[in-house]
């Protein structure tokens, strides 16, 4: 079952997460567009899916935050579409500390 949920934010599509408690580094791809679903709903789905798992699991949750400024080499219209399409984008990863 998922016993620990760790939350992070990033402005990149790949994030390297340092888990000091476990002396470990994890790479996480930010590729889950949730659409109208909230992050809490997705977390609850994952908790339900893994509720019968006998080991204690860790869920990493990373929110994608758009950079505050548009990159200079991107057209305004492309940036607007990219911004709209990535407003609810997250990364999720489940870890089993017993396997570390």
C-alpha cells in the first residue's frame, strides 16, 4: 500500500529527485496530463490500485510549472498552445523502498 506521498514541482519535463531519507536519486518524467481530473483524484486512484500491495510504497508526485517567461525562440501562438496544454501536467512514480 502507498504509505508515503512526496510532492515536488519542476519547470522541466524530466526531474531528478533527491531522496535524502533513502540516500537515493530518482529520475521522473513529467508526462501525465490529467485533463479535468485533479491531482488528489489521481493520487486516490493510485492508492486504491495499490491498496493490496503487502509492501509499504512511496509515491512521488511532481507538478509541472510553466517557466515564468516565454523562451525567446518560440512563437507567441505556439507558446500559448503549449501553456494551455500543460496547465494540469504531472509526473507520478511509485517506489518500493525494500528494493533500494
